């Protein structure tokens, strides 16, 4: 049974329970055979009956709205997924070429396979702890690989490593972002 089934079952159970309370209150009121409809007892039970039925209506309205919001969110998520997949498909050739060139440069620096993997994860923005968890290595080993990468590449750190590969990455000339301060 999935989460949607559990939610649906809860919805019907809560509705049945509240309706049973409402019916019980109505039956109790009828069995009491009040002499006047304006007594405190009658007004109290009528208010409880109205409150229970109002709670059912309120819950169903909330559940309906939540269902609509969930469907909208799922649609947006699917659209973002499709957008991501389309971008990946368009960029795949370029990214593959960029990846090959990055690997070529890392090999040219004489990095070992472990150091190349560490350098790539550093370029992706991972921290030493995250890389250690991904590689199933100690953080100390990852730090040693990072130091070796910087030493062999003659770069001073992660920022220079990223800049080495990404500094010349530019947007097309006509699509450069505008600086609002210069306008």
C-alpha cells in the first residue's frame, strides 16, 4: 500500500468517524424528545452537529486543494525534468568534449586516476568530506589527493583549479547579461 492509498484510507476513515459522530448527535437529539427547540441542550447538540459537519466540509475542501496543489507541483516537476533532459541532450556533445579535454589536461599534469577523480569532484563543487563519502575513502586521503592535484598542476587551490578550466567559458556575445548600473 503506497502513501496515496494510506492518505485516501485516512480521508475516508476520518470522514466516516466525523459523520458517525454527527449521526450519533442527531439520533441523541431525536431520542431526547426535547420539549422546546431553544433549550441549552438542543442548541448545544445542534451546534456540535453543525461543527462536526463543518469539520467534514473543511477537511474535504483542504484535501481537494492539497490534491490540486500536489498535481500542479507534480506537473511543474515533470516540466523541470523535461527541461533538464532537453538541456542535457543538447549539451551532451559539448559536455562530453569538455570532459575529455579536462581529463586530457589532468593526465598531462601526471595525476593518478584517484587524483583525477578527486580533481573532477572538486571542480563539481564537492567538499573534502563529501568526496571522501563518495569515494569511500578517509577525508585525510582526499586532502592528500587534493594537495597532489594542486602541486602537480602548480595551482594554489580549488578556486584556481576551477578558474583554469572555466575562466574562458563565456556566454554567446549577443546574450551577455546586462549590468543595470551601466544603463
